[in-house]
């Protein structure tokens, strides 16, 4: 009997083992539902997800956790209104409080209020985040037995909520000290899980005394809207991530902006000035000005102070005075920007400011700072315009039109009013001028038509791979016709990888008399350092001399969509590389034209013989 009992104990699982098995089965089932509910073509997807899944790969990537419209950003406005009953950190029982507000990866500094345990700020700080966690009724224990697409979506949302932590806003209040490190007076963390606003609420600090009053408002921005704060985007986002396609290698000795302020390697100081930051007394240091930031560093009494002010946060730069005798410069930040690195000074209108004095030549430094701010806004507008032009070119060239005849139709010839220039004329330099052994019209029909194999032969001669060619089609934005080709090209530069993905947009226009052909290309490299910063523009201009020759002029240049270091090196390298390519292009083109002419003659002879025999 004892042996039978022992055998039954071995064969029959215990209650604990049953619980573990059931829990594991439930977890595996939920995981399976979670990872398969977003699959392409699944019948259980909701309407929004099905529409995205039926599109291209970009539509699939847009399906992120918890929200089918997660590509919409959220703007979070945090109003730091006041604090009360703070700890008295000074010997006289008061404090010099300032706050550091952190949301996600962004950090803002409030202004400092001197000698107060009940400071009044009334300052606003704006943050941008990509997504928020989904607010659900319960955790994993509230799944029940859902059915259909709605049930699976509920499980997916709860599954996400179980693993995703809510976005948190942290407010830490410090006491400013002239010499020593700032002491912490208390902090509070407020979770943000959904849209809406909290109203003005008092939150207790995690210290022996003190409360802070905050007003938090979360707003979802429309799809594809500008995600920058107060309409500023582009450079602000770009400074956070130089190139998302891969690490950028810059063979350059790091400067003070990298060693002191940890800025990106392409940022260099255009100007630097000896000056002092105004606080209880003047902290002497050095100011550095780049294309994107104004930075200040001071090391007085072994107290390190760093200020990094992005140009997109600056509202105004004006002259001022320190102690009525010392000329100074005041940098006023726009509403919602907040300070960076060191608490700024407050203003009655809610805008914070930094004041710098003790310049060797205040007026010269002021003009340079104002000029840098103007250049930044000009660069911002140029980048916006360039982005629109690049998107227009990509959209027009990537459209797959219906198959057309080999010749450019009459309605696509040069018109009196051009809608858009395809390339930048001002960046081109002439690299070749000579004679080509066929007419301009024949160049397009033989070398560039949809049926031509010339591009394939040329790319094979260069050992390029993965060639994909679109078809010529008319575009409303440009004269003539456009098309897009993609391939992987070998790189010879030591700064580049062995090969890189390339996109080339092509544009062709034939004159009404068929004697002039303009062939333009825009090349974009995707995997090289600063590849997203520049394009290689090229123009072939062919003028027919007779049926067997035409004059060919080739111009090429590098157009920079954004500023970057080593522009001259990149420009000269792009031109030299294209000069080497031209020789191979013309050799392959000449051979292809001759072989095509031989085939044409053979066809004509065969036709003649056939007619004679008949």
C-alpha cells in the first residue's frame, strides 16, 4: 500500500505544479495572441490596423504598441506655479530654490528665486513625446474570456500595459549655493498616462516639509504634425540624433563642445568669448557659439557651471547692463523652453533669461550672437524648403506610370513656364566637354529608354548590385519625364563602408525640334557619414550637330541640404568621384550605341533581302 501511494505521488502532479503549468499556458497563449494579432493579413485585426497592414512596409512599422495612431506626438505642458513650506537650507532660515523638470529624456531648469521658502514661479515648460501608455481597467488578472477582434485587441492593450511603465514627470527642487553643490529640497514624480489636464494641484515633496503646485496638460498632436516645441523642428530633432541610418565617423580631434558639453562630433565653435555669468556675483568663464548652440562654461571655486542654450529656444538677444557700469548681453528664451544646465533668471512675463557681462567688446559679441541667431533661422527656413523639394522630387520620381513609348512625347517638351527646377544650378561645375557619336534624340532612345540595357551594363561594369529601375513618366511638378532607380554602390572613401545604398532620381527633357536633350540626375547616398546632408547633382546637356554626332557638356556638384563639417572635402570628393565615373560611362555608352547600331543595320539588311526575294 505504501508503494502504491508513493507511485501515485510521483505520477500525479501536485497542486503547485498544476498552478505553474496553467499560468505558463496562459502566458504563452497571451504572448501568441499579442505577436500574431498584428500580422499582415490577419482577419482578427481591427479596422485601423487592417488598413495599415494592407499598405507597404511603412504602414506595418506604424503599428506600434497600444495605439494604431502612435505616429502622432503628444505635447505635455507643465506649469510650475509655486512651492510652499520648503526646507530652509541657508543659515538665515531661507532658501534660494530652483526646480529641474524632467520628462522622458528632456530636462528643463526653472529660474532661481532668492531668499524664499514659498517661491512663486508661474513658468511653463513644454515637452514632446512620441507615445503614451494605454490606460486600461486592470492588469493580467482581468482578461476573462474575450472573443473576436475586440477581445484580442483588449488582451493586446492589457498585455502592453503590463509591461510598459507610464510616462513620468519628475520635479526636483534644489537650493542654489554660491560655492558648494546645490542641496536637494525635495522631489515629486507625477505619472502621465492619458490625455487631458490635471488642473492646479499641490503635490507633497518626498522630504520632511514642502509642497509644489503643478498644472499638467497633455495634448495629442495631429498625425504628421510638427513635433517640435512651439513649431520648431528639424535642427532640434537632428541635434539629438545626427543620422539614424548608422553611426557617423568623423576623423577630427574633438573640440571644447565635445569634451566639455558632450555635443555631437560635427559641431564646431565658430566664435568664443571671455565673459561672466551673472548670479549672486559674476562667474567668469568662456562662451562658445556654434551653428546650433550658445554654450558657457565656468569653473570658479571648483564649482563647474555649464549652460547650453539651443538657438531654437532663443526668443531675443539684446544689450543690457550689469551694476549700471558693466555692459552685458541678455539672452531671453521663448515661453515654454526653460533653462539648460544652470538655473536662469526670471522675468515678469514668464520668459527666463541668461545675462552675461564682462566682455572685452560687448558690441562686437552682441552683433556676432544676433548674426548667428539670424543665420540659424535662415538655415531653418532653407531646410524646410529643401525638405519640401526633396519630398516633391521623391514623390514625382517614385510614381510607377504606365509604359510609354521610347521617345519623349510632344506634350513633355520644354515649356515656357517651368514649375520646378530639378537640380540646383548654382552648385554645378563643368567637368567634361566633347563629342558623342550619335544625335541627342538617339541618346535618349538608345541609352535612356525603358527598354534600354545601358544602365544595367554600366552598373555591372562598376560592380554595383541590387539595381531596381522605375519607368519614365510625366510629372506635373517638372518638365519632361522623371524616374527613380535604386542600387548598392561600392565606396572608395576610407570614411565610408564597403558599399552603400543609393537612390538616383532622373529627369529628361527633349526640345521640340529633337536636337537638344537635357538629362539631370540627383544621387542620394544612405549609409555614408553625413549622407543625409548632401546630394550629388549632375546635368548632361547634348546638342545635336548631325545624325552621327552631338556636343556633350557634363556638369556636376554637391548640394548641401544641411550644414556639416568637411563640406569642402565632401564636395571635392564627390566631383572627383564623378569625374572617374564619366570615363567609364562614356566607354560603356559608346560601345552600347555601336552594338545597337549594328543590330539596327542587320535588321534593315534582313528586311531588304526579304523584300527582294518576295
